[in-house]
């Protein structure tokens, strides 16, 4: 299912976000609404072969100080000795705040394969 239709996200970003959003977690509908309302100027990306970090800062919303809290953490376990891939979507003060994607051993990610494997989900 495609939850994210917002054109400010690349096809790969939509693929990752939809992968996370196919799972149930508290406030999922709020997250979907916030992501689909984001504007390009409200998104900051730090993308390398080793990790993806996307920060969300909606206009008019001050996320303030305080700890980030994960909405959902997904660990994809791979075969053949490949390190697990971590997908974590964070919130701060009730607003979507950050998405992090990385391999647990900090190795370069194979973007075509990182969503293939057994899922361990923390909500």
C-alpha cells in the first residue's frame, strides 16, 4: 500500500516510508498526515552510502527541546552474514522529527536489498 503520495519525496524515500508505514504503531495516521503535508523547505536530508537521515521541520511547528522518541523501529535481518538494517522513525513533542536508516555494522547499504529479510519490529 502507498501511504505517501507527497511529491517532495523521491521514489526511494517513498519506498522506505511506505515500508515503515505498512506496520501498525501508535499515531500512524498522524504520521501519514504530517508526511503528506510536508513541503520541500521543511525537509533536510543527509544521505550517504552508509546511512540516510531525513529531518522534518514543518513551518510553524517548533519541535522544541527534549528527547526524541521512536514511533517505530524496524530491524531487517539478512542472510549470508550481512548486517541487519535499522529503520527508525522518531517524533519529538508529537511531531514527526527524523528518519534514520543504516546497517548495524555501519557498512554501505545495498538499497535494492535492505528491505529483504526477516523483520523485527519495536513499537
